């Protein structure tokens, strides 16, 4: 196997053809915070690290640390659900809840978010 660099400008060009007002982009990769060319209205970009930091993975997580907390536990297992009427969990995990959960639980990664979405992800 080999490795190849993915440049944010290339992704920005590719994603520029997507006709949507709600777009979640997630990166669990070293230097992920450098994907700033993807920022745009209606987009939420969740990244496992800042542009000059490494991201970590382990057999313990069966993923990168950020993905484990953001997706596996936060979203899929509902661990990130914190808000609803009267402060009672509503069984709906928002992107922001999942991100906050991951950021609070990651010991090695330092997650970064760029949220340009005015409303919720789902109408």
C-alpha cells in the first residue's frame, strides 16, 4: 500500500459542484485543520486536529481517536446526546453535541470545528 496527499484545494473544487445547503465534512487525519479551503455557507467541518498537529489511532478504538468519540460513541451509541426540552436528552444527537463530546473525551487529538450552518443539519 502507498500513501498520497489529499489537498484541500482539490477537495474544494470537487465539493463546489454539490448543490446543497447542509453539508457535513469530517476528517480524522494528521494536520486536518488545514482543510480551510472547504469552508462555506451551510457547511460544518469537523477535524481531528489543527493544521499543525498529529491525529492518533489505536487498536483499542478500532479507529482514530476522534472518529471513536465523534461517530462510534457520540453518534452511533448516542453518548453525546445532552439537550432536549427541559435539558432532558431527546435521543437526537446534533453535530455540535457529537463534536463537543469528542473534544471533551479525546486525550491525544485536539479536535477543531468550523460551523457555517445557520440552522440544524436536519430540517
